[in-house]
C-alpha cells in the first residue's frame, strides 16, 4: 500500500453495458484507477451477469480490480476480483466464505468507528466511510467528516475509502485527511468535461 490516494470508480447505477464499455475504456486509459465497482441497483441477476461479462475484462486488462456490489454469491460465480458489502447486505463472514482468502472484501461502515474496527479486525481488505457530501447516487443516512479519516489513518493499517458526493472540486480535504481511496461515481461520469478529464484531474490532485 502506498501513501498516495487512488481512485476507486463506481459505475453509474443504471447503464447499458455495451454502450458503457467504450466510455469505461476511455476513462480507464486517462490515468491511474485502482478499482471499479459494478453497482447496479434493482436489476435482474442476468443483467448483472451480462454487465460483468462485458465490463470485467476491460477493467482487468487495464490492471483495475473488478468489484461487485452486494452479491458475494454472484461475485464468486462470475469470477470477480472482489465484493463490496453494506451493513444491510451479506455479512463480512459470508462474503469472505464466498470469495476465499484471496478475494477482495470491502465493507461499508458509514460514519461508525465501531463498525470500522469490527470489520478491520475480522479481516476486511478495506473499509468505506461516508457519505462525506450530499449525493444523488443513493439516499444517505450517515454523514462522515474528515476527522474520521484522520483518526483512521493515524491508528489503523487497513485502507479506508471515502465515499459520497465526491468531485474534483471537493476532494482535496479528504486526500489531506488520509483517505487511501476516493470512491467516485457521478463525479467522474457526469463531469462537465467528460470522464477522461475527471480521471486526469483526480490523479493530478493525488
């Protein structure tokens, strides 16, 4: 793990994989991206599988870890690099059992130090704090602040991901506070200058 913050891309909540593939290729070629989380809400399993089939090879070819949201069973079956689970999804133990010792398992911890320490001690590969800013991607019930990131980076070695409404314009304090990764969705895909420009701009900040 380097000290440099990196980009953790999250897909738009709704996408057509064939059309999105080209956008993704351009975004990933624009600068360093650590991982891509496929986050499709309220879509049938076969649609998720199709998206994985089309998008995972693009990510992996670019050296980007491919992480599926919510579904350890599907992540295992489809050969994803990892899975991200929320507090309302599968438990960390279920996710680890499905993915095995070498799969990446990340856990949403909202703004809770207690949940984060529990997940880290259980063996999570990273924990996610948020939301730091208002976001249109999902309804936020918890609001995290930079003190949380500072505390975590001072006392823990497990990487932390900052999530929630992050854009090129508001990211600097999170980087300064010690976030290992910034999870970004609309801040890249809806960037007025385009996704490539956003990836370049985030990497310039890092």
